[in-house]
C-alpha cells in the first residue's frame, strides 16, 4: 500500500512583484525520494520553506505526514527534518555539542541525545572532528554536520535543500547513502538539487519546476525517455571526412542527421542502436577511413533538463 | 522506523514543562558560548574599561561636576554613569546575537522544530541578563580598584545593581526587535550609531545642565540618565541633578522607564518574530 506523505496543491506565493510560486503541485509517496529540479530562482527553496512551516503562502493547500501545514504546524514539525540551503549549525559549539543540543531540542533525554550524536558522528565521518568547534570545519564538514542534525529523529519526512552543494565526491556519497538508508526505512525525502546525476541516482520521481510552476513530474527514466532515442555519433579524425561520414550515418539514421563542425562530429538518432553501430563501423572500415571516435550516446538527464527549461524559456519570450 | 518528537500532553502543565526545558537548553547553549569564547566576553568589556580610563584620567580632571572644582569627586560621579552606560550599550550585543542567529539559518532550523519557538527569544533574554550581571560584577571590581566606593548600605548597593539590570532587561527587547529587523550581522554592527548617542546624551559623564538647553532636556529625560541618577543616590555618590521631573524623581523614573520600554518593544519583538514567516 502506498500512502501520500507530502501533497501540495496549487501553492502560490508572491513577493511584492515576483510570483515565487504560481500554482505549484507536488506529491510524494511514503518511503520515496522526490527531487525538485529547476534553475536558480525557480522556486525550490520557497517550496521547501513553505512545506516546513517556515513561510506562509498565499494560495493552495498542503499536507505533510498527514497534517495540514497551515492548521497543524506543530504536528508537522514533530515529523519533519530540515536542512536548509544555508548551513545552520552553531559554529561556536563542537560537532558533538551541536548534535546533543538539537537532540535535546527534539526532546530526547540527555543519554539518548548523546547516543544519537555518536551514531550520527560515525555515519557522517565526523568522528575525528567530534570535539572540535564547528567554526574550524571546512564547508563540506559543516554541511555534513548540518545534515546529521536534520536526521536526529529519523523523521517521517525529510526536506533537504541542495544537500550536496559544495561537498566532495566522498561527502556526496555519504549523503546519498544516508538518504537512501532513511528512505529504505520509510522516510519520505524531498530534496532540491542542481545536479542531475544526483537526481538520477537518488530520486524515485523528479518534479521539474521553473518560474514557480510544474514543468514535468516523472521518473528519471521517464524523463530520459522523453528525450527520444539513442544517438549514433562519429567524431572525424580529419574534418575533410565529415561529408562522407554524414552519408554513412544518414544511411542508418532514424531521423535527421546533424553535423557539428566545431566538434568535427556527425550524429543522428537510431532505432536499432547495436545494428546501426555495427553497420556504420563496417562502412567506415570498408571506405578505409580513420575516425577519432565512434559510439552510441544515450540522452542524459542534463539534456532532458536543458531541453525542458529551454522550451519554457522560449515560451516565456513569446 | 520513524521516531516522533514526544509532544507535550496538551495540558497546560505539560506544555509548560517542555517550554521550560527548551528555555533551559537554549540558556545552556549560551553559556557554552560564553565558556568557549572568553575572549569575546573580554572584548565586550574592553569598551567600558577604556571609557573609564579615558574619562576618569583624561577628561575627568577638567570636569567640575560637583561645583567644587575641576576633577573633584569625578570618579565617584562617573563610575555609576559607566555602569548605566554599559547596560545601555548592551542591547547592541543582543541585536548582534539575534541577527547572527537569523542570518546563519539557526532561527529557521529552530522554527522548523517542535520546540517552543519563543525559546530563542526568551533564552536570549535570560542569557543576556546573566551576561550583564557578570559584566557589572567585573566593572564593579575595576571600580573598586580605582578607588570608587559605595557609601550606601548593603541593600542600597544591591538595589542599585538590580535597577541597572532592570534597565538592561528592558533593552533586551529593543535588541531582539532590532536584531530581527536588520538585514544581517553587518547592519547589526552599525547599531552602535544609535547606541552611542543613546548612552552618551545623558547624565552618564556630564550633568545635563552643563549641556546646551535642548540637549540637556533630552539628556535629562533619557532613561539612561534616570538609572544613572537613581543609582548615584543609592550609592551615595554625587548626584548633580537638575530640576526636571525625572531628575527630581530619579528612582521612580528608573523603575518606570524600563516598564514603558518593555511595553513598547516586547510586543514589537514578538510580532516581528511571528512575522518571520511572511
Ligand atoms: N525574501 C524574498 N523577497 C523577495 N523575493 C524573493 C524572496 N525569496 C525568494 N524570492 C524570489 O522568489 C523566487 C524563487 O526563489 P527561490 O529561492 O525559491 O528559488 P530557488 O529555486 O531555490 O533558487 P536557487 O536554485 O538559486 O536556490 C526568486 O525569483 C526569488 O528572487
Ligand atoms: Mg534555493
């Protein structure tokens, strides 16, 4: 059975002359990870702040963990964790003191707060820095401490606003593991990100937002599928060969063949990727050509994203 | 396996218990700050100490506050003023701390938690009052060291310090309100531009009647003057009071001003805090 733990309908929020949110809908099922993806100023942080009861909204309604965010804010707060876009730890305190402080404010007993702090310090690789002041931490270490603080309770719904911005690869991996682990235990995670590989890897669904409105709400695979077929690409070793290569690719193409002079490459969508690749490779050899590269390119989430955003920007200009 | 924050049972007693728990936790945090940053604490005291030395030893020799000649009894006159001024400037520390907590996202984090959100404000208040008591104690020792004495009884002396803290307590609300109003820590630093005239255009260093008429009137009605004059009376130090009502009834004024300040700024601070979600 799936239950919807986060549901927002027609959220609207205006700041003087900008509409930060303009009829935004999202919904997330229990134990899943929902990614909010969008360019700067799209309304991601606004959405997170509204859903975590920090910001009032003008129109629409939303429930988090089964409670109305406007009417039952206190019940909502008992069930959520938040890591805002800005790192919010007490820099004068040590890592351990921070976690114990927040544990106490989540009303754990002293003993339980200490125990939980220890677990989180281990989990986020902060054991060695546990008793140092957070002031001296690197940006990534502060961020990890910040994330640990939002996971003290293993909340029912966890909101993460750009959780891995500024983290090194191993730091990102720790965060991803923590998020996946929580989701596996039943926590619903709503995260915003600019990193498509992160969304691809972590999210069950992705809501693409721009100008405070929904563009698409789909699975990562579904988003890529919208981009259409795989492409066959040949990079010429000698730009003079481009015309011949164009012919070879066009022969197996299922759609328009494009030549990119700058990259000295020719590419086209193909229907039977492996057969097309073999045929093209054979043709290249038969004609005695040397090429720099030949291969299949799957559409990436980046392309799907840029395409989606590009479309709305064009619409916006009209 | 999700864990819920225990919700206080909806009874008044249950909520009160958790609210007090939250206040205690936040005050504890403030004390850890104090403990971890003794240097900040000393810096904060540095200003009044420098002022003491400057006024008592540099300008003081030229000041005739008692009408008995330049420099006579100036230490006895200036020290209570110094105590009052330190209390008056204290609100900038509050404002700065609040602005920092807001800018760093700490206030947001706390507001998204199930705790009593008033703990940020009330905890700040309690911690700052205790902080101010320590400030006063250190200044008191310095005052004794440079030869200042209270001629009042033990209880009068203690009462004078209570009146000082009473002013500081009221000004905390001003600090909280301003801290929530300003854009960030940088702007909070500029609040000294308000604190300076507020503390100085008063009877702290100079009797108001030695000032030009209009300025003297402002100084006479300044809450800081009322406190300074009241504690001078209690300490049995030279008073040099003029004819205006607050100077004639300094003790009363020193008790009433903080009530007025609190009545204005406490609601403003609470409203500002509630409206953070706008
Ligand atoms: N306090 C505010 N006052 C006025 N406008 C605001 C305020 N906060 C946000 N906005 C506006 O609302 C819009 C959405 O902002 P939001 O912070 O939600 O974007 P975002 O998607 O989180 O962007 P980013 O990726 O840069 O973090 C922006 O146009 C922004 O300028
Ligand atoms: Mg943002």
